[in-house]
C-alpha cells in the first residue's frame, strides 16, 4: 500500500488499530483534524462494528486498489449489509441512487421537511452515524431530523413513543418498542433454530401502500386484525400518529360476523 494511504488512514485508526494490532502506525496524519479522529475513534470503540471486529480499514480501504477512502459510500456498507442496501435502493430514500442519479434531498420532497435539513443527502450515513452505528438514534431521531409533517411530529404524543422511550439507553431498540422504523422499515426473521437472525427491510415505502401491507407486516405483530384495520384506514388517526384507540368501524367486519353467524346457525340445524 502507498504511503499516502497509510498517512490518511492513521488519522482515523490510531486507537482502534492499536487495540486490534493490525496496522503499523505512521507518525503523522495527512490533512485530517485530530479532534475529529479522536471523536470517531471513541464512537467506534463501543459500537456494534467494534464488537464484531469490523475495524476502520473495513470501510476506509478500497477492496480493489487498497487506496484510502475518506468518505465510504453505500458500496462499502453493501459488503456486509447486502440485503439492507438492496432494499434501501428500492424505496424513495434510495431510488435515485439506484438509477445512477444524485441522492435524494429533503428539498425534493413533497412532504414538509425541517428547514435546516433541506440539503442533506439521503444515504446510509444519513440515518446511521457512521462510527457509533447507533440504531436507537436511527429509529426515530434520524427520521425527525428531516421530517416535519404532522404525522411525524405527532409520534412523540403516541403510546408507541412511550414504549420506545424505555429503550433510549439500549444499544438497539428491543422487540417491545415501537419506533418510526418499526412501522416503516419492518423486520422479519430468517433461518431457523440457532441460526435465526433478523433482517430489516430498508425500503421506506414498502408498507405505505397498499395499507393492508402495513397491517400484515407490522400492526398485527401487536394488535388484532380488526383493531389494526380500523386504525390504519382512519385518516385522522394516521395523521395523529395513532395517539388513541380507533373509532372507525369498518363495515366489512360486521358483514363477516353476520355471515359467520348465519353459517354457524345453518350448520347446527
């Protein structure tokens, strides 16, 4: 590897690589702020990446040329998180990148967005802090960094938010909490027995339409079918971010009950 790569890499890798004993440390960094390097190192030390022995070179070293990469893109994430990146690129957040265009920015959105976030580019790094890899932060705070529509802002008034608040001190949300990501980036288990692991569908538009998909993949993990349908098809309740039980009573369920009563009565005669 060339000297320039090592000089730049050490600015990001000083402490982690000393701990891992994997690289020789040059004496000087090349054009990087030592304070930022130290902050990045401290965030990395307690991250899921550090616990799984994913060090700085895993992201900051080009696999084909071994050159230093100052700002890794989704290709770097894709090395380990193939399914996450693939689904991200299918949603509104990532579709422009899939088509070879520039990343989406909040300024392009039709929904109200936070004024200070208009020029942020939607990539993996937009929601996941690149060094802390804090999924609790990504589950709610990252969403509200950009979204300023009524539905999003009302989340904090909901019972879902109260459940999520209990997870604020955890490294990742528990199965009992309900965040923005719980509904809009649904999880599903893959494998069986001791080899079960959870995958996250990062297509942020997957559960929006048809609404039945949200019921099947998300709502009914906690609620009954009728409660779920009466909630998701109540436009006012959706706007309020489900801050109360549903008041809508879909006629379909009354028809099903009436049919079942007739069918049961006929079967007994």
